[in-house]
């Protein structure tokens, strides 16, 4: 069980230098009893079993748990004598993480699709069974069905948009455009929604039309998502302020959406841009898919090489902002 050869990846993984560690025991160097036992078994099985594969082996390397596919081979010398064993470790940690993420994504999508579909199915059944006896009830049922259908449509659109951006197949039409004009358009579209909750929605837009090189529709969608979120999570009679400014030193345009809403707990802030993540405390305030902020981050950072920032305090509101480079 003495070390005679190791490549640089093995040295880094187990924290030793081959020149110094020559002829040191594998048990001392590797520090993984299960892996050492596998090496011993490989060497002791003789020529009939000169190679074996372990689908997955997990070990603690420098304080980090990592997964490996291990291939072990016995070295056969003269007179069919087993003179040693070679171990090849293929780091599968990232692949396992991706597989887990895919599984969680499918689970989350299924859950999010099921909720509006269940609601639509229930109200359609009530209409079919003739449970809506007066004139007002069918109208109420149709409105609920329409709302849930819109929610379903938004969910599917967001999933498709995020998927296309992540896979790099989305068509992006970048051209010089007025960020002021896009923000103004988004504010006016969101205003009726704000008025229903008696929210003040003010926009502080500079008279100069600062230009950024961007895809108009995608930036419009990002701005509208931020304003719509502010409307959803701000209680009645609150206030929303949209501000557009320029940092000439860094040559960037900055769009800010601030609200007096429920805010985000400090511990939740690192996760709010993850797919399907929703602050549990805020679920009772408004419905959502947990994809809006993910899409905003992808549009601004992945597609337009900008930056998305957030500041928030629970119970006092949130301030979301994004920066885009100005046209030179």
C-alpha cells in the first residue's frame, strides 16, 4: 500500500506532493479507509479480476464532500504476479449536482403547473355540473379560469425564455435604444394594476434620452417584471418609485424600482434569483411562479452583460436595480 506514482490532480485532491510522499502508506496519504480497502481488494484478487469499476464513491476532500467514479486495475508482473494497483478517480461532483438540479427543476415545474390546472379543472367541473345557478356566479368562475390561464401562460413563457437564454438559442436583437422610453412604457402598463391597490406609482425619468445597446422587448420585460413585483408585494396605499439615472464615471445607466412593500428577510436575499424560489412568509401576500427575478437576472446579466442589485429590509420595502452600459 505504498505510493509510487501520482499525477498533479491527485496531489491537489489529497493534499500531498508525490516527490515527498513516495513510499508513504496510502492509508496515511489518502485518509479514506474505504478507498484504501478497494485498492487492497484489487491487488489481492489476482489476475482473474485485474480490473473493477466502482460507479460512485464519495469522500471528504479538504473539508468538501465530492463524488467520484473510481476505476481500479491490478498491475500484473512477471510470472503473473500482482505487483501493484492503479486507481483512477473521475470527479463526478458537478455531474451529480446538475442531475439533482434537473430533478428539482422538473419537480418544481410539475408543482407550479399543477396548481393553476387544478383550479381551472375544478371551476370547469362546477360549470359543467350546473352549480352556477345565478347569473353572477358563472361570470365569477370565468374570471377565475381566465386568471389561472394567464398565470399558466406566464409560467410557460418564463420557463421557455429562461431555457432559451441558458441554452444560448434565443434570438437577441441589440440596437441603440432609449432606456427612458422603455421604462416609461413599462410604468404606464403597470399603472392600472397599481391603481387597483391605491398605490402611488411615480417615475423620475431624466429629460435626456440615454441610450443603451439592448434588445427592446427583453429589457421591457425585465423592467415590467420588477415593477409588477413591486405592485404585488406592496400593501394597499403604499408607494412605488421608479428612477432612472446615469453614472458617467462608470458609463452605465441605472434603473431602480423601490417600494414600501413587505420586504425580504436578510437570510432569503442570496436565494431570490434562483428558479422557483419564493419567500415563504410572502406567499400569503401574492401568488407567483418564482421565475420572474430569475428571468430579470438572465436578461440583464447573461444577455446584456449588465448587473442586477437588490437591497431590502423586512417590513420596510425593497429596492431592485439594474445597470446597463451606455452606448459609447
